[in-house]
C-alpha cells in the first residue's frame, strides 16, 4: 500500500468500494447517489489511514521547538507601523505582542512593562 493518500492503490479502492456499499445500504439503497457515498467512503478511509495527522502539538503553546515547524517571532510585525488618524491612539499602545526575548526579560524582572505591554 502506498503512503501517498493521493495514489489510488487497488487495495485502497476496494476498501472505499466496500465502505461506500455499506453506507449506501445503511441509507436504504437510494438511487442516483453513488458519487456521494463514494466521496463519503473515501473521506472516512482517509481519516482511518491517517488517524494521527491532527495529533501534533500546537507550536505556539510549546516551549520546545517542534522539528520542521517554523513560528515567526512577533518582532517582525513591528515593521508594519501605524498610520495615525484623528481616531487612532497615536501610538500610545503597543500594536504587537512581546517577542520571546522581551517576555523572558519581563519574566526575569529585567524589563518593566510600558503602557500596553501584556505578556
């Protein structure tokens, strides 16, 4: 069996065919809905074959880096700037979250928060 879910092997096609048949029987054998049952079966088989695909940890909540996942620092958003208008706060509030380095300094007591800094 191929590891690529986009490659249709004869074994996978047979599993989908059997699942579609069982779904069709459960629905009372309606006429003209073969494509719907095939797609549902294909989706269910794909979920079974890749059961752990959604089990990766959220990289934002992890302190240790996840191999292969790149999370950009919030510092890059400082370049976006702010365009003052008569209804804006004219830069009184920080527009981006603290970077990891700033958060570490804040937690160690080396940095005092300014107005609008939230860890």
